[in-house]
C-alpha cells in the first residue's frame, strides 16, 4: 500500500529535476553550435566550476549507494580506498595526465582523447580503437546510474514505485537534458549538484546521529553489533584488495571519457593547478559521511531488503519522509551529473572519432550535432533496456568498468611522456591489455590440480593489475622493436609542453 507521504516524496524529487532542467535550457540559449563550445564550453571553465563538475561527474550511484552498501556489509575501511587513497592518487594523475593533455590540447585544439592520440600517431585505427574501448566500458557505467535510480525510487517509496519506473525516468530526463544543454549546462548543474550533495549528506549524518541518540550511542551499537568493523583490515579488506581497488579506480577514472575530456576545458593553468590541489579535500568531505552512514546502519541493526540500498532504508527509519526524499534527490543528482556527462562525452567520441573519420569526413557541424543527439538517445535507451535485467550489484558493475578503463591509462601516459612511442606499440598495448581483461571478465575461472591457472587473482593480486602491467610491457616493448612511420608526429606532444 502506498504511503500517504508518497506525493511529497515524489514532488521533492520531481521538483529537483525541474530545476536542473531549467538550468540546462538556460545554458542551451548560450551555447554555440560549434563542437568546441558544445563539448568543451570553448575551454573557458574556471576553478570552482571545473572542480565541481569533475567532482559531481564522478559521484554516481557507485558513490551514493554502492559504497555505503559495501560499508554496511564489510565495514568502513572503504573510506580509506575511496576517500583517501583515491583522492590523493587521482589528484596526482590529474597533474601527470590532465595537465599535459591541457597543454597539448590548448595548442592543437583537440576535443577527445582519441583525436589527440590518432593525430599524434597518424592513425585512424588507433583513434577508433580508443573510442571503441571507451564507449564499450561507458555502457555498463551509464547502466549503473539507471540501476541506482531504479533502486533509489524503490527504497524511497518502499516498493510503491517499481524499479523500472525510476530507471526509465532518469533515462528520459538525461536524454532531454544532454540533447539541449551541452557541456556548459552540464558544468553549471554539476556545480549546483555538487554543492547540494555535500550539504545534504552532512545534514543526513547530523540528523541520523541526533535521532539515534548521539555519536556515543551509535559507536557503541557498532561495537556491540559488528565489532569486526572497528578492526583495521581483515575479511574483504586485505592489503592486496585495497591497493588493487585504489589503483584501478584512480587510473580508470582518468580514462573515463567524461573525466578525460575535462582535462581540456580549463580556462588557464592556474585553474587547472588549483583544481587538482583541492581535489583530495573535496573527496574526503563527501566519501567520509556517505560511508559512515552505511557503517552506522549495520551497527543500528537496519535490515535492508534484498536488492535495496542501505541509505534510503536508513533515512526512512531515522529522518522524516521529506528529508529522506531530499537525500534521494541528492543521490539522483549524483547519478544525473554522471550520466549527462557520460552521454555528452560519449557522443563526442562517436561523432569525432568514428562518424567523421570513417563515415562522413565532410559532415557539417549541424549534421554532426544531430548524429551526436541521436547517438545519445540510442545509447541511453540501450543501457536502460539492459539495466532492467540488473546484471550484478552496483559495486560489481562499477568495478568492472573502472578496471576496463584502467587498462588504457599506462599506454596514454607513455605516449604523453616518451617521444619514442610508436603506433604499433600503442595499438599492441591497448588491444593486448583489453583482450586480457575481457577474457578474465567473461570467461569462468580454470583450476588445474588445485592451482588457479586462470582466475580473478594471481598470487592474491587482482587480474586487472596484471592487465595494466601487460599494457605497459607491450607498449614499451613493441615501441622499442618498431620504428615510427613517416606520418607519426611526435612533435605535436613536445610543442604542447611549452604552452605554460
């Protein structure tokens, strides 16, 4: 039976979506029709907007639901992986990869990673390979947002609104929004959403503590109910697992299309440097309260129905219905700010790296824009259909996508910093590691005589790390064994380093 508070809950979530859409439509009126303005906001983004659009773009269903779910089931050490290790590691990678990409892109006018690498190595095949790999792993991560939206609505309404309605709703919204807004609208709403998410999650922490009797009571409940949560390590959280998670997530994030493309958009070098310096602080401010809520829920004995997420259930128990709806609206904001950016960046990879080079090199900007918009709709509908089958948990789906993108990172770093990298080395490094990773994702483990010869770990380390090592070995090794072709242009990357 539907709760009498259901109209209020849905009204709050719906009202938030309307505000976000209004911002997007305003940005549409100010967005030019050329690709650089639509995809990169004419490389004019300032510090606050760059920081928060990157922040909000990364905060997805994986953060708001997957992470707290893991903390609820296994303990709060997940904070160390996402809040500290990844906060610092991604900031370092933003400097190593993002700063150099910005310098190069500023001079050469690149819009996508594939365009940059394809031009440097004189290869349409490499450009298509990078775009194809990026779009392939983008599919499950967009699907992750739709799964999170469906589960959020189910949890908020106690099942009165079915899963597919929430997933369908956010799919329709992001299609309309991305088609209209472009990066300027996405960045503006990301800033609003990022500030909203930070504020609302800290208020949620205070409200739950107050309703549950205070920090001492909650801490005592955790100690009594789940004492293993107070011990560092153990169970799931082995050092090997935590290091593998931190490395694959941080390196994978740098290759996400929606994040990598933001490496091109800073207004000047000061904006870029301020942004990656402040990044770890911002990450800690969000991840710590979100994952603490999941941990406290376990200590307080909150029962989470199978297939549901802990945050909505906890809030329904300890906060008013309208506030629980507000927090779910914040979570929806996280999912939207990831989805809209993913679809916008994905459409640029589709049109710039596949459609123009291989289908219609002379396409007008207007035609390219229509292809991009159609691509957004088709891609979003495809991920929605697959999300209805709910293939795995939010953690599983997100972790798979992170690992897939992580295989791209080391070849890109080598190309950015080593002029002797060759086209054959890049193709071997990217294709070889992707094949290795895909085989491990889709094929079952194989054990011979009690020894794992093909599985998820080797010598207790995750197979994704071995794939990354293979990508580095193949890129460097094949480059040393081959010579650069005449149409490779190493100077395009060295020229960029003088743009500071």
